[in-house]
C-alpha cells in the first residue's frame, strides 16, 4: 500500500505517517468556542480533520478522533487579551454561560452531522478543570510565575518556544503591557484569577485563587488524558499555528519534564497539521457582523450541506479557499451529476471493488489521498470511475462505496430529491410542487397538453419553473 505522506507544520515538510501505536491512529482537533454559532470557515477545519480521519481509517488504522469543546476560558483575542467570550455572550443574551455553551454545542454537533463528520468524541473543557489544576501544579514551580491576575507560563523556560510558528519576534504575539508584570510578551495565563470584588459564572478554587483556566491549557490536558503523549496528529486552523499551538507545545514540554522538540513526546503530538482559511471578500464570516455565513444559511438558501463539503474537498486543505455562492452552486451541480450517475446504476448489491477495469482509477485515488490528502485529484478519480462503461453495477457500486468512505459525500444513499432543498423563503411547499408535477405527468401521458400547460402556468405563477428535459434530471427549480 502507498505510504501516507502528511505535511507536518513542525518540520514544514512532508512526513510518512508511522503510528505511535501499531494499527491505531489518534487524532486531536481543536474544537470550537461555543459562545456563538460556527461559521462555515470553522466547519472547514472539521471537514479537513474528518477527511484526515477517514483516510487513516481507509488505510486500515483504528481511529480515535477527539474534537474538544471550549466552554470556558477563551478570551476575545487569542493572545491573552480582552474578555472571556463565554461570559460576555452570557451577559449579552441574559442567559447563563452554561446554557449558552449547551445551546451552541448542540448546534455545532448538528452541523458536524450534516457535513458527515464522524467524530462523536467531544469532551468539554469544564469537565477537565480538576485535571487542568493538577497540570498547573506539576509545572508551576519550574515554568510559571504568579501575578495578581493569575498564574503565567514563562515561555523562556522551554527550548525552542515558538518553533511551530517560525515567526516569533522579540515582541512575541502578545503585548507585554497588556498584563502588568509579564516577563515575556508571549507569556500566557495558565490560570486567571477572578478580580477581587467580582464573580464569574464559571469559576473554580485553585492554589492560585478562585478563577478559571487559561484557554491554551485545556487542549494539552484533554489531549494527554484522552490520547496519551505522544499521540499521532494534532489539527487546527492555520491561525492556531501562531499562538495557541506553540503555547500548547510549551505546556507539553513543561509537563514532560524535558525540553527539546526533537522527541515527539515533548511536543505532545508527532504531527501538527493546519488547514488554511476559508475566506470571503465581503466579511460575512465574522461572527460580529450580524448575519454571518453559517451552514444553516446555506441550507436556507437551498444548498445541501454536502455541497459545502464537496466545495471544501475540491481545494487542497493547505490552500486558501474563497467562498462564493457561484462556487457553491457549481459544487452542488457537480454533486448532482455524481448522484445521478450513481442512481443510473440502479439499486442492488455492493460488489467487490477489486476489478481490473477500475484499477487505474483506484490507483490514482490511492496515490492522491496518500499525497497529503489531495482530495481534488481523488474526486477526479471518482468521476472517472463513474464514467466507466459496460461494467456490472455491483462492481461499480463497490468502487464508489470504497472511495466515498474517504470523501464522505453519501453518494450511495443521497438521492437527487434530497439534494433539491426548498429555500426557506419559497412561497410554496415541496409537496404541492410534487403533486402538481404528478398531475402534469398524467395529463401529458394522455396527450392532454392543455391541462399540462395550465399546470405549468399555475406553477410559474408561484415562482416554480418546470424544467422539461433538464440534463441533470432536475424537474423543477424556483425561478
Ligand atoms: P475557534 O472557535 O475560533 O477556536 O475556531 C474553531 C476552528 O476553526 C479552529 O481550528 C480555527 O483555526 C478554525 N477557523 C477559524 N476561522 C476559520 C476560517 N475562516 N477558515 C478555516 N478555519 C477557520
Ligand atoms: Zn486547542
């Protein structure tokens, strides 16, 4: 089998995946801060991590994939400044921080399911506060110092701080003046004391006073507790390569009692992978800008969530991907074509994929996904397989099922009708359209073209365009 090559941000090079535990793959992905809905950019990070997990499974590894839930401690800026995101939203919405977290976690998990992300392991930071305090106690003496505002990590106490970011300047990422008494600009909070006279909704007692953990700590603690050091792969968006992950690595080095990053154990994970951003020119992705781009908005406009998954897979995860509605429309059309080609095979068994006619496509597919998850080329291989003529349906279904296990597009179960989502703003129910179309079909069968035309006009008056002879087999669309 082709070796799996993955780009390790730590070494900035492609490395062959060699599991820490034979036959297993353990992956940790930084999860969302659940103070608001996730935008589709955030969801790109999980489509990427899920695709990585699927490739590992496809290669035969038993996968454990953790996506944590940040429900405490994340300030409005990653560099240790501002207010706590959860507490601020709770105050704004007049709800408890716990309720806010629960609501947005559920919404996040719904989006994961709609995008076919398989991971079901989503531990919450608040469940690990005790373990975070224990971690702090273990590293405090050698690596931390206390200020009025809390316990801080001194980044000069570990070797190679910031190697992952490759861009730490003397000024670091934070500004030294933001917290009085910080020794180095990049020092960050392990524990944040609740200021005297104030109370937080989420606070705990600790050796450093009542307060809450710093954001970076949770991922070190949960990664170690759930996957053990070193685990195989740590993922996150490219922004995390700059502050959050260097800080996680520093904590892991401190915890392991040794320094250098050449031993994978010290950095916590062997491979650190980062997806590039989904960008949108008009700035609608920002959560602060009122209506922002989230998966539900796409669905409300009539786009199936898997069209967005396909849009992500069309780009390499390390490239920036520009979002546009035209791009999403094109992805939906491509998905429809694939689904139609599968539907043409009819129902039936899923046969053995190992058939000589498909060998070139299967080789191309395997080489592509093994080359740092080149899903764009893998999709082409799948389409080439779909186009193969004069083969047994069961065999072709077998080939498609095998490839779709990696791509996660539900090609064998989604129907064209599923892909045609009625926009939320449409003034007509889908059942009404289907009913009118059935009556029209019956009229045409009886050559009653007057009735057929009348029904077409009736639908047109309600904004529905009947599409006779549409090459994609789409019978109608909203005009
Ligand atoms: P956050 O809730 O801000 O911690 O973000 C959750 C995940 O989404 C992290 O892995 C981020 O790096 C990632 N992320 C944030 N914005 C984008 C974006 N526009 N495109 C891709 N990934 C993103
Ligand atoms: Zn994290």
